[in-house]
């Protein structure tokens, strides 16, 4: 097999070839590393390529395969968003304040990937501390959309989506606080899943907004996402918010028979503010495809949709302002050298180490939590959150899966929205409700614009119904015949 | 909604951030714009609605009280900007 073909393999196909000894893990890893060497200078998905480790892990995977003790991801090249701790390997959160931070422990998901035999090829770029929708807030570099290098890859897991789209890894991990897995997956034409809150351990995930954050996979197709979710999901005593439910073999839940499933389309999402007509058309087309495949589509209502964005942009910054108080130059990370006294050291360290969007959210969150404003902002937003959860509970009485576009527009141009935070925040309008409600959501490619920019379809399921969600996404993917990595033509080889 | 430079300075002080004089206007404008968006929440009646701080209902997570894996002192200090005799070093607190 040619090197370029190896990089473009799905995880499930690579598993077969490795198992049948048609290819070796060393070959596959070598091909992916070569792809990163030639391709990433244009894309900028990686903050750090862990070549030595990858070659060592590939060798171990080949040995395990030979002796029949291989884990489910043995020899599969995976890359990880740079806010998930990797023992002995820098974990920067794309922030100057953690530029030299080398975690003394692995995140639970990192341990699980290692145990499954995965090969880690590197750490991926992102918006600083996952705050952003375009990966333009990284302190280190821009990441470009592999489908159009003048455009953003989405964010905050922009590196995770771009690396998969450009065949620089077979799957990646991202994190999603308001859409940060699903929105970049949509923009780059890959599949991205945010699991139910509590499904995947957050131990070792650098916290942004603890009640909303969740780790999930980004892959080339739904089957690969199912495979990765089965590896990373499960209860972890080190994360008291992880939930002790059995982890099914999600891949075994996939089927193209969706005749029994009902899809709900929120009336509030029709004609939503800033919805690009091309996205609207692709969405309508996707609904037709599902109906043709035998599913039922009904209208549902999520009455507090209009308030979700405002509630999110109070709750997430409030939690962030508290979580990021730990970056004070004492225990780890950057410390300003010119300080006069402790308090001055704190202020200088934080002011020099953190970027403008992070400061903006810390200020906003501190304001929302401060004396005199707490009731009007933070408490009010938390009450609205209750109403949003009730909306979802009622909707799931009427349907199994809620459908929407993933993002209101295709990927925008680099620099287009950097001066207007509110416009930037609007790109999360369809995704952030799932985080407030804690339900799982997945983005699957559902079409392309006239210039080949991918468009994503979002499906949201009930709490812990990832099995039904993945089944629906798989059935749609098969019925529509769209694979974002394979269907796109034109300038994706730019 | 109008946020003044003075308010930004106050919040920055609470958050232990120094904001350059030149950036105060920009942050004041951004915060005002975002909070204006948040005004829409005031129109929703939330009387008797309990606030949610957690998306999935779980009660306290208990476990047996025994020692599990933990960082050795040396590892915990590995990333410290300054360490000495097994401790983090900070600037003098008491003059």
C-alpha cells in the first residue's frame, strides 16, 4: 500500500489490515509522521509532534499484535488536543502561561488510549484554554482549514479537526464546552462527538467550565467515533462527576435500520439569527434523507433557545474565572520576573501570561459573580439552565434524536470575526444548549457549499443514549453516502 | 449596556489582572455588548425555578478512605517556577 493511502485509512479499516498483517503499525505510523512533516507546515494543526514516542509505541503495538495481546486501538495513530495531560509531554493549553508545563501524570483518557495500544503522534493546537470558536486565540500559531487554507478550522478543537481532515492522524481527542468538538468537525468535514456529561472522565483535562466540559473523539466516520468512545468512556473514581454506568460496545450498536426512530426538529431553529441559506438547504436535504431511510421527522419546541446563548456566556465565563484563578505563578507555569511582592507577582504573571480572549472571559465571569450582580447574572443564568434542561426532557418525550445544523455558517475567513466577540460567540448557537442540558451531540458531514466547504448536521440524544445517537448518525451517513474526507474534491489537496 | 472603565478596573483588580490603560475602552465595550445580550434573560420569569449547577443528577460520590496514587513531593515541585527545600517559593508576604 502507498504511504498516502495508509494515512487516509479509517480506524476500522486499519484495524483489519493490522490484524491480517497486511500492514504493520510501524509502517502506518511512519506514513502518518511523513504526512505530518509534509502537510502540517501548511495547516498548523500540531503544537508538538511526538515522533520518538510514536515510533516506540508502534513497535510495541506490532509486538502485541504478533503475540495476540493487542488492544482495540493497537497501532492506530491518534493525536490529542493540547489541554489533555500527557505525562512527561508538554501540555500547553495553547497558552503562554503553560508554555513549559510538563504534566507529572496522564489524564484518564490518555491512560485508556495507551492501554488500548494507540500510538500518540502529537499534541494539537486549540484556542487558548479552549476559549474560542476559530483556533485564532492560540498563543502559538494559526491552524488553517484543510479544505480552504484562507479559512478557520473552527474551534476550540481546531487542531483536532484539521489533523483528522488532513490525514495527519486517524482519530483525535478534543474537548467540548459549548460546541468545541462539533463545530470544528462540521467546518473540516469530519465526525465529532460530545458525549453525555459524566460519560468520559475529565481527570487530567485542564478545566475551562467544569459543569460543561466533556472530552470526545473526532474521526473520519461514525464507526470510528463509536470505536474510540468505547475506549475512552466509563466511570473513574478520580472524577467525581463521572457516572458509573456500563459502557456498551458502541460499534455493535450501529445499524442502518432507523425505521423505529423519531427525529425532532426544533421550530425555534428555523430562521435562526445568522443562518446561512446554504446551511439551511443542506439541513432540509438531510431531513429528507432521514425520512426516505424510514425515520419519522416531527416538529418539536425548545422554547428557551433564545436565552441559551446568553445563559452560556455567563455560566461558562463564571466557571472559567474561578478555574483559572490557579494560574498565579506559584505551583506551575510562567512567573513574571519583575514583581514587587506577592500580589504584584500574581497580577503581572496573569497579565503577561494570558491572552486577550481569556482575559475578556475572566473579566466577564468575575463581573457576573461579583457582589451585587450575582443574582441578576449568574443565578439567573443557572435558573434559565434549569428551564433549558426541562425543554430537552419534554422534547425527548416526543422524539429520540433532536436535529439541527451544527454551525450557522460554513467555515469563515481567518480574521473575519476576531474584532467582534458577540459575532464569534454566535457560531456556537446550535451547539451550546447540549452542554447546558448535559446531553450528547454529534456532528456528521451533510454536504458541501459550491466551493467545497463542508457543512455539518448535528444530532443530539438523551442523557447516556450515545448508542441510539451513534446508530442514527451511522444510518444517516450510510443513507446520505457522504464521507467528509472522501467526498470532498477540489482544493483539499492545496 | 454601559460598562465604565472604572468598572473594568474594579473587576480586573478582583481577578488579579492588570489591564493596560489603552485596552480599558475595548474591554468596557466588549463587556457591555455581551451583557446587553444577557439582558434578555431578565424577560424570563424564573420565580420558583431552582438554579442548576450540574447537568446530570448525581449525589455525593463516596469512596473508601484509603491512600491511592499520589504525587511525590519531587514530582509536585517539578513545574514550580521556584522551589527550595521541598517547598514552593513565593515573594515575601510580610514586610
